[in-house]
């Protein structure tokens, strides 16, 4: 452990050091302490390799090729975040696994981190949106022809993460700098490691499909309840995916508050437990496929709190041919994507979603 740091990483330096050096010292101290506490003094090296081994990563850049939108040169970043049932067989007991063994992506969000990394805009993509899916190649080298008039989340079941990224880039004309996928089973465990998440619902939510039964009021939800909340659709609004998206967005803010309240640097075991669970729960692009990369990425986002996030849903309307499907509202959607492309706030007019009626039981985001 560096001599200038006290155990737990909270002590002051005995000599002055640059800000970046002190910050790095805090990280090293925390990881080293966690290794000593949990591994009987075998050192942080084993800890690092164990956590590194938890992470699954995919080389989606190779699968996507060169025919992609250009990278932004203003310091902003776009991350496609997916919630899926792919990573663990334990997802089947959560209602995530399909009978044929295929995987699904139930949640998709484009997270735009603005220049300076002090604020972010998050745009949810309804999984029931009818889109034209481009031809794509999956990370295993398989080719999939283009398809017109298909559900957005069919891109994932067809060609996995690479095909989903290709579809999102085609829809938005935005380069996805990173891809991060969280599996349902891991999400549940992560919430439990955090000690639950406190939410306030404005009305009762009852959905037997997601095993959720909440009375209006404030609750501290465990992992199973949290997963049920972000996956429920029949317990809110008109039963469409749009009501569920509103719940997901509010829950993300509640989850961020909980993460900020948990003092992991002062509790090495908590730090390790969270890191172990989180690294087992995620699949990333190869650019984030190591502990160091994930830590650096997370460190760059730590200044973004719930109050610095704008949450929106891609503007859609119900499909006249099928009330269970939605169609993009092209003009308003273009306003959203153009704003992010030029690192500007999303226009308020583009955030008024024609199909997104008020969801019952929505979380009070505070």
C-alpha cells in the first residue's frame, strides 16, 4: 500500500501530490485493502485477475466494420446500454429465458455523455418499435440479411450485440463508442449488494407476471422486487412497453442515488463484493473489457448525479396496423438524434411523446 495513503483510502497524504496522483492512490489503497481483507494477505494481484476474469467482452468493432457514423470530436461519448437475459442460466427462473434457448434484449438506452462529462442525456428505445434492420454480422462471423418492418429487439435475437449496435447506429446516425450489457440475474444480485434501492410509488402496482405487488408509498426494494419493477408492463399504464420505460428511467435515478450513498471506499469488503457482482453481471465491448478500463470509464462519469441526467424516450406513435407495436415519429426523433450528434440538450418539444400516456404507479423520482 502506498505510504502516503492511510488504510481505507481516506487519509490525507503526508506530502502534497497532484490531484490525479492522490485519486489514483485512493483507488490503489482501496483495492489493496480489499485484497488483504478477503484473500488473507495474498495481495491485490490475485484480486485484480479474478475480477478481470469475471468480465465478458465482445469485439463488436470488428463485426461492425468501417461503414459506421463518424466518431464525435468534441469529447462527448455515446454508450448503448442493454438489459438482457443472456448471461446466466439463472435468468430462466426470472422469466427471462425463452423456451428455445434464445436471448432477448428487454431494455435499450442510448446514453449520451456530454462534453466535460458533467451531464448526460438518456434516450430509451422501445423494444416494440417497428424498424428497418440493416444487414449485419455477429461477433461469431455469421451474416444476417437486412429486414424491413421488424421489431427493434429482433436485432438482438438475430445477431446479438453487434447487430443491435448496427441497428441503433442506422436509426440514429450516432456512433456508439461503447456497448454495455447487464443481465437480469446480475442486476438482481447487484441491487442486493447495495442493500436495496428506495423508491416511492404514487399508486399501487400489481403484476403477477413479474411477481410484483406494491402498495402506493415508499419502499426499499430488494433485487428480486427491483427486477420485477423494471420489467413490469401489465402493472402500469396501458400495459405497453412505454409505461415500463417510464418506470425504468425513474428507477435508474433512484439506483444512482443509492450508489452515491454507499461508502464503498471506506468499506473494502463492500467494494470487493460490489466489484465482483458487477463484473460478473456485465458484457462489454472490447474497449471496456478489463477492470482498469471499466474503472477509468466509471471514474469519468462520477460527477454525473441524478440531477444531471435528462431522461427521454424516442418519440413514437402507435402502429395503426397493430396496437401492440409503435412506429418512430420521424421528425421529432430526428430532433433528438441531431441534438445529441451536436452535443446539445434534447429540445423539450421532442420529449413530448405522442404515444407515451401517463403510467400508473410511476416512481416519484424526486
